[in-house]
């Protein structure tokens, strides 16, 4: 899967600039994004703060580690014990 150009922290920092009074076109030009991208970011990450994003990243990392542990555990379990 292709990795995006912008990090989640950068995406989350963009909508508050618009809320502070900067025009949408100026925000888009400044970050080199289209207005459709800006509004998609705003709808998806509009209410988040940077601290919330860091916590979300930590939870995603922990979740992926737990999924890997579960997959390893299931792969070592004999087939006769699976339900």
C-alpha cells in the first residue's frame, strides 16, 4: 500500500488554521492540497488535537502487536484444538 505524503500530525494541524480565520484557498495553497482533500481531512480529523493523534498512534501500534501475537499463537496451536 502506498504511504501518504502527509503524516497524521500534519493532517490534524491543518483544519485549525481554517478555523482561525484563514481562507480555505489559502490553507490549500499553503499545504499544496486540493480543496477536496482539505474537506476530507476536516471531516475525518476535524475535532482531534495533536495529543489525541499521538494517543491514537500508540493504540494502533499496540493493537498491531497484539494481533501479531494472536496470529503466532494460533499458528502454533494444533489443528485439532481449533473450533
